[in-house]
């Protein structure tokens, strides 16, 4: 069956809510809610199709749209490849030109139904924040790291990786238990790097796999949230096969831990991220100010160690 290329828009407001439209009668899946968008026509890029479709469907002109994830799905009538873009700025008044209703929704509290079947993984990806903080208690000390973690959580941090292989076993276990309890008190999700037994024992939300762990596995670990560190196309392909929730890709720039070693740069990052189905966090010498450059290259957001605690 021929694959139909589709451009889809995740139109986001500053509060994190996104727009869904209800399909009218006379269309496939009438009454189902979907992300606005439509078929990529001949000689059109997905971005060009997105701009055209949002003008035709909603009467808006797109001012800022960033490539995000690409998902494939088999419907009864077609095999589709959905190129999702996050639309953060637009001009014009939203209109119901091709839907019979529009609704602003949140990933953690969708109130409309039914949704098109292809959208479940998209909602899960939208529930991820755009900043992923990585601890370094082994460098700055456990007490200082807990203080920094508390400050960051107070300022809205909601996704944390605990990566402390350098700590002694007992100290690492105590640190992870304390950090998980602290994060959960703020409603933040936390993953433990590399140690599935400790992640399970501490009640963490999931595990973050090292690249070597990722390549050694034949199936996804049994956690609600599983991520992995990736550096090349082979590791990205393995994360895709295992059906992970997101990946971290880098290094993009030179890092403090590897001075003198250049990163891959945004062009190479964008090439690896293109048409990838999982959210990707960019890592390596990055700060929050790099977020828009990361979005332009197809990243979901930024992952950082030192910049997370400044």
C-alpha cells in the first residue's frame, strides 16, 4: 500500500495547551478529534503543506513552526506517515473552516473523544517537558546537589535523570532514594541512569539506558518511562525498535567534560533527527538559550548537566 505523507500541526499556547479539531461528517472517521493538517501534495515539502493546510483549515498564517516527530500508522483506508510540527506562533483568528469544532486540550487532561488512533504516542510525547536535567552529585557533592535540585524544582523543573555511577554503592542508593522522594513531592518525573534494580527499589518513574545497555537489549525494560543516550544512527534505530519514550542525542557542542573534542554540530544533529518517531533531547555543551536552535534542528528540547543547576 502506498504511504500517504501528511503534515500535522501541534499548535501550542504558552500554557502548554494544544489545539484539536473534530472531523466533520462525510470524512473518514467522522466525529474523531485530530491535530490539524493534511496531505502533502506533489512537489510540496511537509513544511509547505503545513503552512497551506493551516491557512485552509483554520485561516491562520504560521509565524514559527518547528519539525518534531514523524509517526507512521496503518488505517483501514491508508498507510500514513505523519510529519508533526510544533507551531508556537501564528497570526490570524482561528476559524472552523474544515472542522465542525475546535478545542484546546492538555496532554494530562484530554476531555474530548474519540481521538484518532494514531495520536496516543503523540500525547505521551507532549507530556514531556522541553528541559531534562541531569545530576552530577559525584562532582559537587550530594548535599549541594540536593540543594540545587530543590531550587530547580521550585522553578518548574519536571524531568530529572540521576546519573551518579561515581558514588559509592551505599551513598548512591541513599542519594537516589532521597532525590526520587524530593522530585515526586513536586510532581516531577525522575529516571535513574543505568541501574534498573535501583530505579525499581527507589520507586523511580523509569530508567535511562546507557548506549551500551541500549545496544545489548532485545526488548524494552519494564518501566513506565524508558529513555536512552544515543550518539549515532545505529543507536537511534535500536531505541526506535525497542519503543522507548525518548532519547538524548549528542554531544552537539564541545563539553566541559571533554575539552578539545568538537561536537557533532546542529547540521549533523538535524540530519539524524529528521523523520525520527521519538522525541529527542539535544545534549552537549548546551544551555537553555540553545532551546530554539534545538527546536529548529528537530529536537524536543534540551538536556543539560551543569546548565541545569545554574
